[in-house]
């Protein structure tokens, strides 16, 4: 049984919901690197081990469950091993992510709960986060005194690379900044999830 601190709301709404487009201003003094889509394609194609997809409440707000499953199926066609990691607090109610993914006709054998999947992140080549923030926030483990301190999270930060398809890089419902967003191994594809996932899907064909 997963123990959730009383200070954590049962409903974790991911602020990085990807339900509407967002513009991210670039630092004028920053040397531009490869575009996020280019890096995302490279990460997906080069993944030799497991790719773990983490859906959050933002996926629900963006109605992007169909695109998520299409991307998962395309990766499987490419010979990748793909799994979904489901956090019990993701969504408006327990089982919300499972219901949405079932609506998109996901293979139920690809769905894994937090206790089943967390040990696999260390060996995963890529973690794909879609509309989730608090449930993948390492601050829950490493920072004391926050609303999510002590909350079990999906260990996306342990994957070799992380691709985030969220609305923006702002904190989630808890208000706690997510250091995963500034990790050098993280690729941020910010904006509407249906758009960014469709871009990824088209590029992988």
C-alpha cells in the first residue's frame, strides 16, 4: 500500500497540462542547440532498452490520450519495448489515466502501477512525460518541507533521457518547482500536447 502524506491533495492537477499553447522566450545570450523535436526524435530512435511513458492530468486536459497511444504503438513498431507508468494520484480520481488510455485502446499489458515500474527507470533509455509534473518531481524525495515531501513519485529522473511534453515548465498543483525540467538530460517539448505528440509521431514515420 502506498502511503501518501495528508498534506498532499488526492487530486494532483498537473499545471504542466499541455491543454493550451504556450510561448517560451529564449535567452538572447544563449547559444541555441538542436531544436527540441530534433533531440526528441534522436532520443526515441536511439533508445535500445525500455521506453517508459508517464501520463498525467495534463494529458486528460489536452485530450491527448489517443496521440499518446499512437506514439507508443509507433515506438513498438520500431522494435522498442514500451511501458506506461501510472501514478495513483495522476488525474482527478484513482484510475483516471487507466480509463483514458483504455478509451484510446491501449494494450492493457503495457500498463504498470508505481510499485511495479519504478525499479525499471534506471535501465530505461527514455522516459516520456505527458502532462505530468508533481508525480515525477524529484523534490518530493530531495527537498524537505514542501507539500509533496515524502510523496512517492515515478522515478523518471533515473532514466538515461527524459522527454517532457507539457504545457510549460511551471510548477504543478503543489507549487513546488520541478528540477527535472532543468536537468541537462531532459528535453522540453512545451505547448499543446496533441500538437507536440503529433509532431513526434509524424517525424517517427
